[in-house]
C-alpha cells in the first residue's frame, strides 16, 4: 500500500509539472541555466521529498487506524485526492491554453513568465498536498480526541492551568493559589503575591537593552549611520535645493497675466542693467526719451500698468520700430525690466522729452 500511494503522488506531481517540461525547452532552451529556475526546481524537489516522506507516514497511520478510515477518514482523503488531482489537471489545461495567447514573451529575472508561473503553480500545489496530508495525519492520529481529553475539567482541588498561564509562568488567583503565593506582606487588607514577570516581557526588556547598546554604538560612537539631527539637516538641505529648483522654474512661468511688480533691490539692479544695455539707445540712459517716449512721466502710449509694460516689452510695437524682446529675454528678465521702468517714475531726468500718450489712471 505504501508503494501505491507513493506512485499516485508521483503521478499527480508529474502531471502538474508537465506544462513546465513540455513548454520549457521549445521556448527557452537555456531556462535550466537560469538561477531563478534552478531555485524553483530545487524547492519543487524538496517539497516532493517532503510529500513522499509525509505520505509514507500517512500510509502507516492508515494501517494503524484502519477502522477510523472506514468510518469517514477514508472519505476525507478520497475527496482531498480528487480535489488535488482536479487542481493539477486544471492548472495543466490553463498553462496549455495561455501559451498560444502570449504575443510577446515576457521574462522575470531572465526566466520566461510562462515557465515562472508554471513552476510557482507546482510549488503551490505541492504545498496544498502537504496541507492535506498533514490534515489527514492529524485526523488519523486522533488529535481531536486528545484535545477533548485535555479540555476535561481538572480534578477537584487542582485549579486548571491554561496555555497562556504556562507560557507566562503565572497562576490563576484562587483561594488555594493565593495562600500558596502569599508573600506575607499585608497593607490595609492588600496582600502581596508572588506573581513573577512573564518570560516574554523579560526577553523583550533584554532585547531593548541590546538594541539600545547597538543604537548607541552605531549612531553616536562609530557614526556609521546619520543621527536624527543629521537626518534633519540632510532633509532640510534637500528641501532647500528642491525649493531653489522650483523657484527657478517658477520664475520663468510668468506672462502678462501673472506678472507682479518686483521691488527687490537685486531684481531692480538686474532690470537696470538690461535697460542700459538694450533700451537706453531709444529711451535714454535715465529713461528721459530719445527716439522712444519718455518713461519717467505718467503718460503712456500703450498703458502704464505693470502687465501692460511687460506686454509692450515682450511683443514690441513693430509699426513704431520697437522689436519684440521675448526671444532675447526670459520671462523673469522681462519682469525685472518692466519693474525697473516702473521704478523710475517721477524722477525728472535732465532733457526729459515732452509727454506722449494718455495719463495712467
């Protein structure tokens, strides 16, 4: 009977692995050389050995509990075997159906996705077989009956001890236990009992001590990792760099609809340099006007608001000989130049040209 069960398990596992063996060589001749495939095959082989060993144990348990098998455990194993076989054969069918549908082969760490999923499916089915065998062994060994015997009420005079109390080495406070654990200290009717700290709490405390020593060594002695203050400084430096990059990009996202009057001295100085190098020949070094109009009075030919001055510089006035400067200056520079022109209002330079245009409201 042992040989029969091992043969059945071997056939089931081989039937589940058939898609991998059938589809692997034509599509990926070097699949066995892939480390992922080798690892998965090693896991499959190890699980197969575990299934064989556990199956042998189940067979021996069947011989011992043959009567229980007749009463219902045999039906359970038969149904489980049918489910496993159905899963194996259905996975084979799905693997064969999905192969032609793949238009372009996809790889996972160098291994084709079909072979990877097929191997992982075999591993999953082997795990399912192990769980079924463990359940069968649990049923055959009569663990339920043992558990029932353990759950029977304790003998009179002996308090029941739960698994949690055994783990923590504590006892339920009953009159008998209270007397046995009394430390002899009584304060206002409150007695001290010897209820030690649970072991898990002690180990957690010991681990916290070791963690504190390791933390102190790593962060404050050898400085192999940044401390919290250093992490904060690094984060602030990164934030400042990101802010500077953002502002640099945002400075060029200016147009005649979003431009604002700049009052910073650095912006006005930059605007003055641009004006002296490009605008002075037509408007004068102080904006008093030469060929172009006077820019220091309150009269404007094309509007004197900051967005109107910006638009005039950006698009120019071709019919009056003023070129467009949008290809020569960035939006930031155009805003600086327009802001400088607005800053020289009412300066009354020498030789100022007569007013032209209409006054700004």
